């Protein structure tokens, strides 16, 4: 009996040891399926990259390995062993979709198979995370089979540069980290009250005047302290094209956001006729929601917006164009006789009706150029803000096909949107706003966010395109203060967008973050500790 027991114990121990030995490494975001296999692949300077039809990804892989582990791997048309092979196979589309991949590592080499180069690219990201180093064996990857695809097709990070301009180097650094985390959408908030950051050739004052402010509020929302320093910055169209190319090489789509009709003080400071006041204003250095809004009843203003959107669409290949639409104060429209006459002529009962009427016309303009409008969920017409009157809501139907970017209000507003047929990106502020501090949104809370709200009928789940996390720029004057807010929460949001709920586990995620802390340190990223 004793002997038998000890045999059972020892075989259990053996099993436990084997299981431990073959325990698959935890990645971020955690894949759909990871199976540890036997054997180890040893990487060396002679490991060949066999790129097949994925030349761009092969080159990316070569550069990434050179930068990160200082191995300059040769690109070769074929190899029998000691290879990293990239293999496109369109048939996988039916099981793994456009972004899924298979990764198989054996002692002979690593093979990444996918239906598209986006999948190949994500396989490369997983492969990089699996590399281990020790002095005896050098760089190795344990045998493994990974089968993976994202839960959502929209995995976004938003950067607000209206409030504080960061510049191309900072943006590229962010794009690199997004790519490592398999995020595929960079939502670029380029215009706001406090700054206009995109060159528009037809209206040069937008950047000359609107890209500059004399002084900036510091501290917090109620602060009366200003720094007394000018703040400037904008992207030329050439710089924007360069950044788009950089993002495209990382399978990231850039969604530009051009705010209308509110958050437009910098534009109105540039061209006072865009507003209803017609008196010059300065680009505000104070944060918070401003009163200045476009005079959407004036056809000249609408033409201006079309012209701006034309240049934006020429630059950005993205199918989706974000038009903001959030936090419009209606006071100026209410006070303006021209706007009131326009509302009457078009049978618009409330200023919210006017906003949606205007927004729908913009949607039609974009649709005429094969683009799709997206806007913050104010464009559904509900009252979300205490500064608007209770009666200032709208019953006007928002243009079909619009993507509603949910951020504020009761969660039932999501139900309202999807049941009316709209696609939704869920960026609920209390869970996804990176300007919130770590007391408000600790890492664990960021990690726990499910883009599909509890209680949403399963028949609407496919209407949730995914999720975004938002780095609003008021209180992050420099890159370091921005990074402290972004990292490590970006990794949590990446997993919220990619990983199936059944595969999520905060404790394991936390442990796997060690890999990223090392990476961020190497990349001179100031993460929150
Ligand atoms: C927003 O936070 N105003 C979308």
C-alpha cells in the first residue's frame, strides 16, 4: 500500500515536472491556443529568414531581431533547417480570418502561417515574445504551437495632440509599441480647441494661427495658473504621409479625427468667419469645453469643412473618418439669428437636431467619396452633459452606416445604437481613458474591461467592432508624462481587444508583463511602476 502510494506520488510528481517543463509561455495578448511541444529551437546568426511572399514582413523581422537581440539574420529563398519561415496561405482565411496566424516552433525552426501579411506580422510579434536568453544556450525558443486570432477587428489607441503636440518621433515610438501588442488602429485626434495640428494647404492659417497658443493652463481643470510659454506644433502633409507609411508597415490603420461642430476654437481663431461671433478670438490656453462652435448654417463654413475633409481623405487611406461631434455647447447657436432661421427653414426643433442634421450631411459627403463616418456618441442625440438643457435632445435619425464611438452615458445607449443597426466601438470613459490616473483606473480595472457590455443580447455582439483606449492630452505636456499614463495600461487594453474572455487571467497577465517592462526599459519608455 505504502509502496503503491509512493509510486502514485512519484508518477504524479513526474507528470507535474513534465507539465511544468512543457508549460507554454504566457504572451500578451494571450493567444487563442498555446500548446507546448518538446525540443528547443536555437537561434543564431545563421538562422535564415525565408520570407516567401511576405517580403515586407521578412524585412521587418530582420530589423526587429537586429535591433532587439543584435542578430542580423540573412534573408534566403529556402532553408532545410535553422529557419524562420513566413508562409501565406489564403485558405486559412476561413478559420483564422485576416489577422489570425499559426506559429509552430520545432528544433528545426519556426514557421508562421497566415492568410494575410497582417497575420504573418502578428505571428512575428508572438515569436519575438517567446525568445529566451541564457549564457550557455544563447537565444532559444521552446517548442510550441500557437493558434491565434483576435476577438475584435478594432483595437485602437487614441492620441490627442490638439492639447499638446508630441511630434513624429513620439508617434512612431507609440506605433512600435502598438504593433508589439497587436493593436491595429491609431486614432489620431488632430484638431481641438487648443490646437490645430494638420497642415491644410487651402487654409494655411489653421496651422499658422491655430497651431500656436501663447500660454497654457497647468495643474488641473480648475487651476488659474498658466505657464506663460508659447506652445506650437503641427504636421506637414509630407510628415503625415511618412507616418502613415510607418503605420501601414506595422499593419496599423490611422483614423484621423477632425472635430466638428464643437472643439473648434483653434480653427475659429484662425478664421473668425467659421464661428457665429465673427469677432477674433485667441487659441485658448484653458482646457475644458469651450463655447465656440462652427456656424453650420453658413454654406461657406460647410464648404470649408468639405475642403478640409478633401485634403484629409487625400492623405489618409483609411475607410473610416472620425468627425468628433462630442461636447457641443449650443449657446452660440441659440443666440444667432441666422442659425435660428436656418433651423426653422429646415424644421429642426432643437440644436441637437441641427447637430445631427449637419452631421448627416457630412456623412453623405464622406459616403460620396467611399468613406464611412465615425463620431462620439453625442451624435445619437441623447443629452450627456449637464451644461446642455434637458430639452436639447434630438429625434433626428443618424445616418445609417455611421460608427458610433461610445464613451459616455448609460450603457443602455450602446443597446440603443446597436438595436438601431449601428456598429459601435466601445471606449467607455470610466474604463478606457488613459488621462485618468491609476487610482481611477488601476491596471486591473483596465484589464477587466469587456468591450461587450454585460447584458447585451448575443444577437448584437457582432455589432461591437471592438475597443479603443484614449490618451487625452490636457495634462501630459511632455512625452514622459504621457508614457507614464499609457504604460503598462496599453498592454491591458491590447488584451481586452484581442483575447477571448475565457483565456484572460489577470495574475498571469501581470507575470507576463515582466517581458514588456524589459522591452519598455530597453526602448527608453517611462512606464508607471
Ligand atoms: C470626449 O472625451 N470628449 C470624447
